[in-house]
C-alpha cells in the first residue's frame, strides 16, 4: 500500500469527518475530545487509505482548461462563450435552462410541485430535495452527459413524494427511468476537477 499524505485538524465538533483535497491530501477533522486517542487516529487513517485507493481508480475528468470548458460532455472553446458574463454565471444559467423543463415535466408526472430549483457549486453532494420542496443540484453536473442530469432530476422529483429511499421511492424511480441503476453506478465513478 502507498504512503498517504494527510493533515489532521482538531475542532470543536461532535463527529469526525474526512475529505480528499485538490492536492490529493487527506484532510481529517477530529473533535478535541478524542485528540489524544492515537489508536482511533491510526484506524481512521487506515480506513481512509483504503477509500483513497478506490477513489484513485475512478474516472477523473478535467472539466476546465485555460482555453476551454466541458459542457454536457463536449469540449467548448471559451471564445465561443459570452464574454460579458462570468463563466460560473453562464454555466449556472445554461444548466437551469436544461434542467427546469425536465423538472417541470417529471414533477407533473408524479403530481407534486417543487418550490424552487437552486444550482450551486458543492464539494460533496451532487443534489438534494428538502422537506419544503426545494430542489438543489450541483453546478458540476453541467459537465456530464445529459442522461446523468436527467437521472438526478428524476431522483429528486421522486423525493417530492417519498423523502427516503424506501421501496416505493425506488419503484417510482424505476418507473420514470428504467435504466437508472446503470446511470447511478456510472455517475458514482466520475470525479470532476
């Protein structure tokens, strides 16, 4: 096994958590109350070494370069994009233009309205649906092929009626997107940079 480069932060939190930063370093945040528990830290680091090994096997996609950006899985020259807008604003508007009609269509199919669609950059979650019918999707989805965006929209629309992932939720997703298991598996394999 390879040697893992890591950073440990101690904070006043209830639980520990870890993430892999852009430099491939593991950043672990540990509550102060277990600061002196070296065995716990060793077990934690060993666990994250295994996860990092799996993470490195995923399909890492470079979504931006100096001269281009990936939109819906196609490389587009930045010269072709509007110059009067910031790139993130343009990407957000473009994703909203694509996602909103899908959201409207599928929410009508399940007979539940959503309150608002929010698109933002997030480091961990790709999407969510709150109990008060707010749907949020990650801006990074704009870089992927459209079938992944469609899957995310359908997944969240199904949460308008079923807030958990119990059998009725899965049945509804299956009804609206029969190929969802394959798409979900492929989506987990992407790491966008």
